[in-house]
C-alpha cells in the first residue's frame, strides 16, 4: 500500500511495536498487570490454580460444583429440587 501511494509509513505502527501496553498497577487491586504474562498476575491472588496445579473438575462429570477447596459432586436432578 505504501509503494502504491495509498498509505504512508507513518500510518502503521513502528516495527518494534508489540501492540501490548506496558505493565502497570493502575487497577483497583493495585497488582501490576503485564498483558504478555497474564498468569503472573493471577499468582498474586489466594484463589485459583497456581503453577502446574490442575482442576479436579476437569476429571469429574459435568454435574460438579467446586465448593471452597473441595469438589462436591451433585446430581443435577437433586440440585434442581433443592432450589
């Protein structure tokens, strides 16, 4: 497009532009967030999987609900009756 005269080089990002904002802590939780290292942000919180931990729910049926740090399996029919 530049060679054809339809656009100028200045219309495009510089070659070294990644498209990511620089890391910042401007969020309500004041924890630094780097969009290129999203999992690093998540490790700052007490909840959620860390490192190589895997969800137990992935190995269980689709009728499971996580409760705290334990996994409780429920029958969908019984769950609806309890509402």
